[in-house]
C-alpha cells in the first residue's frame, strides 16, 4: 500500500529483466502489464469524469451567483421604491384619518339637527 506509482514501475522493470530469462515469467509479466494498463485506463477515465463534474459544478455555481446577484439587485430596487413611497403612504394615512374625523363631525351635526327637528314637531 505504501508503494508509490514510480516504485511499482521500478519493480515491474526489475521483474521484467529477470522474467525475460524465464518464459513463464514473461507471460506473468505481460499479464501484470495488461492489468496495469487497464488500471491506468480506468484511472484516466475517472479523472476525465471528475474534470467534467468540476466543470459542470463551476458552471452551475456561476449561474447561481448570477441569479443571486440579480435577485439582490431586485431586492435593493424594491427597498428603494418602498422608501420612496413611505412618505406618500404616511401622507395618505393622515389624510384618511382627517376624512374619518370630518365624517364623524358631520354625522354628529346631522344627529343634532334631527333632534332639533324632532323637538320642533312635538
């Protein structure tokens, strides 16, 4: 397990030098090299897939950051509109309160007039 890639190549090369003298070792060496090539191809494919995954994730992140920036701009704009309309809302609320108070005064005056009419008819 602690053997590195280069150490395993060195071991294969030294094994190859001794195996070239023995025909049985030659076939074992070829099989080991074939497995090593298969392992290398599998590793290469995994690296390719990982690179593609990283590319997709970076694109997704860039898209999410763009959407986030757009939403932040919209929120800022909405807050600015709300602050601009706040004085107008306050003014309208004051006007509404004044109209309600005036309506109450008119109602009271009409009631007084009706009472006066009732007293005159008696």
